[in-house]
C-alpha cells in the first residue's frame, strides 16, 4: 500500500514537472492557476476540513496577499519580502476573524465570515489611494532570483511549483503533528477535546490564522502571474469557488483540495466544446459527484481502490464472541 | 483516615436553578486512592454537583479544591493540565473519525512540552509507547488502528474511559461509565478500573445508576436525594440503610 502511494506521488510529481511541455502559454497559465488555487484551498481545508470551522472569506485573504505583494513589489521591494509581509498580515487578520468562532458556529459563523468578505471587498474597491479602486493595480513585476527570471510563463510555472511544494510540505507537517490531531479533535468534539487538555480557544484561532496565511501566500503568487489585480478577483464568488474545491476534492484529506482545485479550474477548459452549455454540464457533474460521493474525489478514489482490495472484516471483535 | 490532605475537598456547595435547589449545602472529601460512588435517583443533583466540581457551573455558594488548589473559574483544559483532573461524560464522547490510537494519544499530548514544541518537535516521542501500554491495559489492542466510530458501543465506552487515564491524572471523575454497556463488557470495565486504581493509587469519583456495578467497584458511597446527602458509608452499610431504600423505592 505504502509502495503504491509513493509510486503515485512520484508519478504525480513527474506529471507536474513535465506538464508545461505539453502546453502552450495559455495552458501553462491554467496549470499555474491550478497550483495557486490549490494553495488557497489547502488553507481552507485546514480551517474547514481539519478544524471544522466554516469560512467564506478565503478569497479575501488571497486579496490581502495579492495587494500586499503588488504594492510592495511595485515599490521596488523583492517578492520574497512581500510574501512574508502578506502572509503575516493574513495571519493576524485571520486570528482576529477567529474570535467570533469562539462564540458562534456553523451557519452563524458562515455569516460572520461573509460579512468580513464584504468588508474586505469594500476596502479594496473604495480605498483608491491604496488599492487603485475599481481600476485595480497594473504592472505588477515578476520576481527575479539572481540570474533566474520568471518572466516567461514556463519559468513562472516552475517558480509556482517550487512554492507550492514548500507549501504542501508545510501543510503535511502541520496536519501530521500533534497540532493536526488537535485540529481534528476540535472538529469532532470540542468539549471533550477541551476536557482532555486541548486549548480549544488557541487551536480555533490558529486554524483560522494558518488557513488565512495560506490564502495570503496564494494571493502573493497570483498577483505577479496576472500582473494586474482588481477587487473583482477576490469577491464572495471566488471564496465559494475555493469552498467548492475543498468540498469536491475531499474535505479533511491531504490531497483533497489539490484534486478539487484541479477539477474546478480544469473542467471548464475541457468543457469548452459545449460552449454556453458548459456551466450546466459543470453544475450537473458536481451535483452527481456530491450525491454519490459526499466525501469528494478522494472518497471516490478510496471507494474504487477498496473495490479492488481484499475485503477486511468490518468488526474484528466479532470473531472473539462476547469477550468484549 | 490518613493525615494526608484530601485529593478532592467539596465544601458547602449550593446551586439553584430558578426556585429549584439542585444542590443544597453539600460537603464531602475524597482521599487518595479512594473510589467514591455518587448515587441517587434522577434529578437528585449528581450532575449539577459534578459540573460544580469541574468548574463548568458556578455554584451559588461554597468552594471546591483539588489538592488544596481552588477549581472555580478554571477552564476545563487548565483543570486537566494543571490540576490533573480527568473526566468522562454521561454521553459517549470519543473522536469518531480518528483511530483508537490517535484518540488515546490526543488525550495525553497536551500534557507535556510547549505548544510550539508540539508543532516543531519529533511529534510523538514517548506518547505512542504509553498509548500502546494503555491500549493493552484496556485490551483494545486488536482495535488500535480502527476508527473509533466503527467500534461497538461498549468498545467506545471502554475507549472513552481509557482516554481519561492517558495523562496520568490525580483525580478521575467518571459520569455513568457503565451506562448502556452489556454484562460481559461491564465485568471487564469494572475489572480494569479497579486494577488501575490498585496499581496506580489514583482517585476516582463515579456517578452510576447501575447498583451492582457501583457496589462492587466503590470503596465508599454517597447517596444524594433532592440535592442533599442522605447517606454515606461502605457499600454494605448503604445497601442496608432504610433511608436509602425508601429514597429509591418510594415510601
């Protein structure tokens, strides 16, 4: 099992490295967006999938990261500093947004994060002096690393891939550490977790803050990719799109958001032949997937794999009769 | 009685809800190594008393100390970490989407090291070994890597109890550990609890409706009715006490 998993990982990595060679500039751009949205979805997966805290504001954190990077790099500061500034800002704002979650849950929390998303949008749109208002910011430079430029689409793709792999490794580290266990415990049963010594207040705030920082990182990659940002790129619709990626991919699974982002970003491209019907087909496919496999694409893969595997005994203890 | 200070000291606790006195001036102490049973008909104030002891409900009057330190106003996680108080709940409380092993490790991981250390360090140094020991002790070994949610009710109840012991607590409060557990499992649970108590000298307070279970597990029993203690003594004394029989069966 572990061998198969490792082989699949290596194969996936090879595909990611070779993918741009099969694509023209536009295709490479789509691949880039996939990786960037996968980072944002990874963050929401931590907040929602692992820690069980709903947030409808992930695109707002992308926006905070994107604007921070845009403003700093346009002022001549190197990208690498701007990304830490953007993530740091998102971490702090995420921490503050986490406070309501200590008092309210589920749909009430959804509405609070919705209000925050609206607020962030209004700041981006109305504060012309800082954000350029509805016209946004134009001419965001792409970073250079010594002799390596990221001006070509392909080199920017590899740059994104490296950042993505770091982000993924960091995410994997977090969810496999005792923190990851505490996040899950918070999702499953906050009262019991607290009685066992888990500081549920701190863990809730961290779930928001770390998720937000991932949103910021994704925004910091988005700004130099398109070299132009405006408030419309960070609206509620985009937040819902990221939520869709998490849910469709498999919320609470390591690879879920990666697959989800792939589906949400790529499927419309494959459905181009359907022209104006593509949204209907797209929506239909999502509904079918959710009905038959509520655990998302990861769940679908697990189901398929289980069908080929020798059946396990559902309850090992039954063989031992009434011993327990 | 030893000269040693009691592990749990409950003094003059009163708690009312509206006009109803749920707990009325209750005082008792529990010494190290004791298993105290708290029994009484439904509505006698057992759970309210439990909540006051655990600092989750603020009593109108009185105070609660664990090893000489006041409990009032402390968050449950601090109560667990600083005072070594563990509890189980009346309703089943495990983490269904986590494995049995992860359930047990979680119960101990917050009790050593720092928050940052838990992120950066070698994650489970020592914890897996002690979790495995506890799993073996409660004979859950064959279920170690199963999801807790896939276990039978009785097994989950056993896991629920086991989690309370992971951090090596000073005082364990068990709220109806035997509720809904079948007879064979009940024997197993009782045996494990009394063995743990004997081997580690830890102190238990047990709320339970199953008389057979309480009488054979506990060393001392308090009987509560209408928010007040009406009888106290060894299981034999309580069983023979006419006041207790009347409170339970009605006059």
